[in-house]
C-alpha cells in the first residue's frame, strides 16, 4: 500500500484518482467524517446512497457509487457499506464487509487509480493495521493509495 498525505477530495478533483472509496453505514446517513464532506462535494454519491434501502443489513459488504465529472476529470465515488449503524462505543466496522467491498472494487474498477482514507479506522473504531492488510490483499496488483489527511 502506497501512502500519500493530503486531502482525498482535493487530490481526486485534481485528477490524481479515478475512483475514491469511503466507508458508509447502512442507514443512508452521511453526517460525519469524510462521508459528510463527500455528501457536500459530490451530492450524486449521496443520491446513490439514498436509493438503497435505509437500515438494510444486507448492504454490508456491498457498495453504491456515482461517477461525476469535475474540472474535466471523471471520478467514481464508491460508498462502501462497511458498518451497519453509526452510533455506539464498540467497534462499528465490519471487517468481512471491508474485505467484500474491496474484492468487488477490484472486480469492477481494475486498472483504475484508486484512493481511500483510513476506512473503518476513524469514527468506526476499527484496527487500521487489520484493515490495511485486507485492502492490500484484495487490491493486490492495482494502483491504490491511502490518503492520510493533511489540510
């Protein structure tokens, strides 16, 4: 896994990624973290989330997405359903869901430049070491980068 510092959204808007992946809950709530920024910057991605069934546990491990054009660059925003709900003090990320999502991302977007934040390790309380191993395994051979947020 390669790591870059910066702002995932800004880098995508500058044309450095074809696909960006972020983690979502299954309740169509993009109210915090990078999901909130994505909702504001890419309302099409939020609209794709809203057409899914709110509170459907079967979304875990799947994703919705929207492809947009900004600044002459085509960007696909993947809403990965990595956690069921968005509240509580326990670990909210579902590691099996993370694995399933990245397996599907590789199947659908192989050959694209893929960027992501520390999915599941922020507000969802997951173990980044474990999550990064899953991502590396599932995106083996792909051009993918972790973007560590630096304003």
